[in-house]
C-alpha cells in the first residue's frame, strides 16, 4: 500500500480535502479555533505526502526512467547509450542488431505508450518486466529501407544490478497489418 501511495498521492489529497471540508464546517458551526488548527495539520500532512512522493523513487519509477533513457538515446541517434542500457549477459547478437539499426537509419523520434511494469522483488537480483507499445521514427540511410516509422509491442526483462536497472532480454511482437 505504501508503494502505491508514493506512486499516486491523489487519494491522500482527496482524503485531505474531505477532512479539511469537515473541519471547516465544524469551525463554521462552533467557531472553535481547534478546528482551524486541524485544517492546518491536515494541510501539512497532505503536503508531506506530496513531498515524500517527490523524494522517494520506487522500483517501478526507476524502470520507467530506463525506458525514457532509451527513448532519449534513440532520439539522439546514440547507439552507445542504448547499449549501455543492456546487461552484459545479453547476447552479442543483440548489441550487433542495435549497431546495425543505427548504421541503417537515422532515427528522428521514438515514443513508448501503454506501459505496464511489473516488479518481482522475490528474485535475486530484483527483476522487472516492462510491456509497452514502442514506435520509432526514422529515415533510411540507403534505398533499401522503406517507410518512416516502425511500431511494435515490446516486452523487456530487466534486473537491478547494483543501483542500475539493465535490460537482460526482450521480445517484440509485430502489430497486425504492419509490414
């Protein structure tokens, strides 16, 4: 429950607003200053929850940052930054595929959507799965690449190695009707 609170503080905000509303109504009826103090304490507690949410980075948020770093690396046409996100145990073929893609095309954009991240803290090291829609935009460097975008469903397997999350495996699925 606490992890959910760090990722989504809005239930605490709603509860705080409702509590402050009841305290304001009680103050309006009784004119007792203790109710005003209660409103102040409620505001401080809600503010504290938002501050904690800003300061605490959950595993799910760390994995999302890896995805965002991958998007930034693709947009910057930087294969070394993409390869830096891969664990050392991932195959050399995968690294070769990354290098070949960057030699064949100039990437003009990338985005991810419909991201679902599952963390498994029972494994050693801690692992995660990230399932999402990925789209890259590109211009072929030679005449043998047609099109200007590629979209697929990607599932990444990641492991936390030290303080970093690294990609250990991937699976991509073509979208129906895409060539």
